[in-house]
C-alpha cells in the first residue's frame, strides 16, 4: 500500500471529508477561492489545516497548491505562507481555471470579454483569410462546417466543430500574431462557444452563416468574408445574452 493509499485508509470513515484524488482536491480548493471562501489577498490556512479540511496528505496539498500557483490563483512566499492572488492575475484562459470559475462565471464577465476580443480579431482575420487561405485550409474550414451541420442537435459535438472552425480561420489569416492569439484564447473560445451553443434551441442560423463564410473564402471575397464574421459575432452576442440570463436564473434558484 503506497503512502497515498495509507493516508486514504487512515481517513476512511471520517465525516464530511473532501475529495481525496489530487485533481478533485485542486478543484475543491479552486472552487473555494472562486466562491470567495478564501478572498483575494487573504492567506490560505496552514498546510496541516488544509489536510484536515480536504482530507488528504500534505503531499497532495502541496501538489495542488503548486498547480494553483502555476495558474495564477495563489502565490507562495517563504515565511509568509500562501495567499490568494487578485483575480486580475488569474490565467482566465486556462481550461481548468474556466471550469473552476464555471458556477461563478457571470461574476467575472469572462464571456463578454471573450466576445469583445473576437470582435476585434475575427472580422479582420476573415478578410485576410479570403486573400491568403490555402486550398487545404478552406477544405478544413468546410469540413468543420459540415461537422457543425451534421451534429446540430448535439451541443457538445457542435461546439467541438465550432472551435475547430474558428481555430482554422485565425490560422488561415496567415498572420502570426492572430495564430498565437488563437492558441491563447482557445480554452476561452471553447467555453464561450459552448455557452452560446447550449443557450439556444436551434443552431441553424449559426450553421448558415458559417457556410456563407466558407463560400466567401472560396470566392476570395474579402468584403463578404468580413461581413460573415460580423454576422457570426452578432449571433454570438445574442446567444450569450440568453446564456447569461439562464446563468442568472440558475444562481437565483441556488441561493
């Protein structure tokens, strides 16, 4: 029996213990930070206390704190301890951080910020792609669009295809900065697209405008491509507004 298993065995039957798997413990601590059980600027409890709170060994706690520190939620200092970082320092485009923030996402206005970033980038990227995209890139966009069309009733698969579409679009601009931004905002884009995709009953409008964009790129029509990007973003804004209302209703129900 390894040390972790011995620790679990010792703690079996203890009341109200938190998850013992490291990833779950990390998520539990992160959730408590996002809920402001541990507010920004406050010190975390000592390691021994955290072991008691989350029901795991010091090794697991230390590993979890390292993960949270690497993602900007915590800062450890010798002789001072571990403090919660200001929210502006969090890596909000990290997939794990977005998941941890999920129940409190409306309070952070992340979805609105991602939409603003897309409005600044995607229309220009679409215009450049109409001029610069290779035949293979247009084929990849068409493939992603067809996947969106064929799984319109499945929000999860639809979102996967939607994310691929927008990732290829930024890459097809052949602008190195846009390509880097695509990698940087990938997790945030996935979260935002998923939120808007599950908020509506029908995704037919989104499927149509994505198809129009593929056709604009085939025709090398820069103006039409930019117009399609604006139309997509207008739809996203509408759907995100619906999603945020739903999140607000859920929060009221849970309070």
